[in-house]
C-alpha cells in the first residue's frame, strides 16, 4: 500500500502522506507524490491541490538511512520541480515540523499555510550537508539573502509566525488546518500557479557573504559545508535559477560523500540508539519521579538541582554545611537570573522555579522523595555514609542515585539493603548545560530503575547512555588514557600550549591542559589518591600531581598548567611550569625531543580508541556508538569526526592497529599492548560497528 493517497474534496484534490513516524521522504513517498500530482493534474474536475501529512508532523526531512545506499529514483530535486511545474495551484499545509527536504517540498508548492505551532527549517548543516533539492536557491527568493543564510547556517527551526513574517509561509492559522488549507486552495484556484523559481532575489551588499564566511570560520571550526552553503546562496544572486540548482546539487553530493558528513550522520543515529537497552522496552514499568532531592550543594549539586527545577520538578537541596547550602541556593538563583537575562526564561518562570526549591539538612525530610541524587565529595566512605542514611529513611521504591564520576556503584550500593534501587547518574559539568548523562547500572540495579532513569534524562532534555560499572565507567576511564598520553608528551618534550593547540586545531573543543585547569587539577588529584590500582610508573600524571600539590589547581586559583589574570578564563604559558616539566624530565631520565603534530594526535586519540576497545571487550559499553555519544557530548570530541570509535573505523582499523603496534614497540607494552578486539578486527578487515552487529 502506498504511503501517499489522493482524495477529492469537491474541486480540490487532497494529497496525504502517511509515512510514520515523521513522514520522511523515502523512495515510496517520492514515487507516490509523482503519481498523485500527475493524477490530480489530469483530473478535469480538480482545480487546485492541497498537500498535507497525516500524524503529528508534516514531512520532517529526507530518509537519512538512504544516504549510504545507491540512489533510487525519483530523486528529491525532481519531485520538487515536478510539484512546482504543476499547472494547477498546489497548497502545502504545514503542521509539526517541515524540515530539510520537507521544507524544500513545501517551497516547491505554490502556496504555504501553517498551523501556528508549526516549525520550519533547513537543518542540513548539522549533518555536514547543504539543502540539495533547491533549498539554497528558493529560500533567498522567499526570505531574502540575510535571513536565508541565518536559517541555513544555524540549522535551527523557525516558528510559524516568524516564518510568516519572513515570507516563507503565506498564512498562519489557529483553526483546523485541513479546512483552512482547502479554503485557501479554493481561493487561489482561478489563479495561475505562483512559482518560487520565478521570484527575484532581492539585491544585497556583497559584504554580507564575507561577513558570513568570517562568522562561520569562528563558529563552525573545521567544517566545510557552511562555506558551501554561503557559496550556493551567493550563486542565487548572480546565476539563473537552473544554473544555481545545478551548482547546488554538485556541492551537495560533495558534502554527502565527505567523511565529515559521515561522522555527523553517525552521531545523529548513535544518539537515537542510546535508548535501546536489552531487556527494556515500551512495556517496562516506570517508577514515578514527582520529587527530587539533591545531597550536596556545591557547583555540581546546584547545577543538578537547577536542571531538575527547570524540568518543573520540585527539588530539595541539602548540605551538611549551612554556608555551603546558602552558596548553593545563591548559585541556583544566579542561574535563574542568567536565564531571564538571556531571554530564555520569563520572570514568572524564575519565580515558579524558585518556588519549587526547598532546603534542609535532615534526612528524615526525604522520606517520601521519589529520586535522591547524591552529589557529595568524591570519597567512597562519604558516599557510603550518605547511602546508609538514605536507606534508613527513604520510602520503599525510592531511587537512590549517585553522581560519582569514577567510584564503584556496587560498593556504594552495599551500604544499603536495597541495591536494586541504586544507580549511578553521572552528570557532566556544568550540569545544567551539558547534554550527557551516564546512567551506570550496578550488578543488582532493577530494570525499572534503569528505564526510569532513561525517561528522567529525557525529561531533563539530556541524552542518557546506559553503561556498566567499573572505575570511570566509559567516559572517565577513557579520559585517563587520553590524559596519560598528554602528561607523557609533556615530559618527552611537547609544551602544554603546543599540545592544546594541535588537538584544538584537530577539532577538540579544548586542549587537555586547558580542560584540566578548567575542571580543577585538584579534582583528578583527589580521585587518583582514592585509587589502589594506579600504574607502577613514576611518570603517570607526574606533572598534574606536582602542580596540584603546589596548590596550582587551575582557573580557580589563578594558576595551574597556565597562568590566569584576575577575572580571565584564558590562560597564558607559565615559564615556571615549563621549568618544572623540564626538571622532572631530567629527574626521570627522559631525553626530551621535538614531537610533531601527527604523533600528538595519534597518541592521544588512539589512546582513547584502545581503551574504548577494552571497554567493549569488558561489556561496559553496549555498543561503540554509545562510546562515541559519550565523548562527543561529554568531552568535546569533534562531532564531525563521529566519536573515537567511528573515527577509528573511518581511518581503517588495520592502520590504527599498525600505529598502536608502532607505539608498543617504541614506548612499551604497559600502555600500548593492542586489545584483542582491535587486533582481531584489524586482521579480519572488520570495523567496530560490525562488532556491534555480531555482538
């Protein structure tokens, strides 16, 4: 049965797409559109046509899954052209979202009407693409060059009222959309079709394009699709419509074939896979979460509390220090104030949010709380003491969560008589901003607790990734391999600012030394003091530990790996630190040398890859894509590279394995012995993604 149907309503033919869940433009949809447009055009009783969609949305975009398959006719640009060429007026009726190819189809129609809650947009840039079905040529004709660039370069949605003001849609209604669309179709039925291709592009100063290029060079570091979008819009101003479309299509195909787009598409699908956990489905019961308590009012606890308050949950925040509690509340107030200042919240939102906040230091007040999140000092004894107290007072069925970033969930759960209720909810700093939430299952964690935690992450608008228990879980376990190589490179001859610049230029959000100063060198120092299984290696985090021991914690103290002027977050190289590093190299008998960018990148990134392979072997991560999602959203790994595991697949595991073996032979097997999984896949010509399929 075709996902596209045609019904006649008097003189109006209504074409309806019904391709759940988002009416994506799959090949059957495209073929059905061609057939129905032709049938309606040939029907002598039909004077105009309405194109609409069933379900919760208009066409939300192309079927991205088809991008890695051989192209199938009819192609989307041909569909858009065919709709526009129709001799009878075609009205697009928009609800939900009209994104990407969906908006291009709508712009191929002669009129557009939208319900007030609809959104339109061309988000292709977020997948390393550009609109490839005439979108770059049509949008400037409707909205003007400046607005078109803004929409396509941001990839963000535009609400229907703003789309009306911009000229993208012709009418916005609050009433029944289908009735209004049919009325509009009847209204225009005697008119010749109004084709977007025939509209002129309003004149614009050429400096607009240079300014756009300058802006994307800063914001879209390392990406090339934004520059191609600008070029397409520029061509719309000085080429014919057909010539502009031809050039657009060529640039689209270049983007589609690029490693950048492959990485961004991988990240897109990997994020959607994280919710698929064996043993959990739509029938898994959920525990109610109508109240939350946060134990610990420090920076992390306050951020977690604010995130929950912003999700309209009542929150009780607790701290064993009155001063700490007051500071935590002040931080939450500041976050609400900042939201109002940025225009993200209204004064009423702030007032209501703060009204949902309560404070205290008595555990008995948590008796009826549905979810308790511990965000205390990273010390196993402290956390066990808290969980023992929670076990005594919390009602049966309460979820007891720890925000630990490295410690053993099972050890923490052992302080209770309800290990099934205990889970790790590892927020990333700043907790109210970072999208990632590592959901750490213990040996005994109940299935409904895991399912509820995934739902809780969605409520907070975060990406929840379920991982197994073990030191550092996924993200921080891998971070130690990445950071280890950075620390060794320092001793071997690479300056902190050189390492940071190389990895920043490669695509990381920040270099590892700048990250250490931002997070606080004391944090990792305390965690390493808690560990009993540190490598027997005097070089291991030697520089970071020495700096922390000197009270150089980073930005918070004005000195860390870098120096910071008062009020500045930008560090400058410190000759004192460089002298310390060189002195330690001498003490350890390390001959310093010149280290090129390729070695810095490969050692740090392949350090991640090898540890990721071990994590997969150990069953700590469900799939390589989960590792990629964690590193993209929690650690600033460049999204266009798809995450460390996808990046290794793209490089070729045979090449990665050969480089790891080279490092083993040069630097020893302690850190560089290839994991069996990497060795096997490299030998068999496989990929990490294939490991998922067979694992």
